[in-house]
């Protein structure tokens, strides 16, 4: 199982575009409903920082990369970001109803 956290900071004038691109990913996920994929995005208190949590139980652990809207989100991310994405591998110690079910 793949579990990662990605954290980055966008330029203030890129917040709306980033949120729109993120929402497009969720719209596509809602239509395709991939089994074993959990994904959540949070906007931090400063309004320009974002955290994405991704858990994938598939054998390759990388189904998100096959989502067209996710490719669209990644396209141009370097120009949107004030601080580049930092990817951290996670190892779950425990959770309780994380992600709504």
C-alpha cells in the first residue's frame, strides 16, 4: 500500500486556480470511483499552503497518476508554487474514521 503526503505553497494569485484544478480531480474521482484509493486535500490556515494525503491499495500504488484531471493539476505546478511540492512517504500507526469512512 502506498501512503504519501504532499505539501506545497502556491503564490497568492494562484490560489483560486489551484483550488479549481484540485476540485477537477475530485470530480473525476467521483465519476470513476477507483477502489482502494483514498485521497484528501486540505488548504492550511495561511490560505496558500496545501496538503494532499494519498493512500492507494492497488498493486502499483499509483492509480492517481492515471486520472486525467490529476495530470492537468500537475501540469504547470512549478509556476503556481512559491514552495515546491515535498513528497513524504507515510507509514500509518493508527487512524480512526480518517477520510470519512
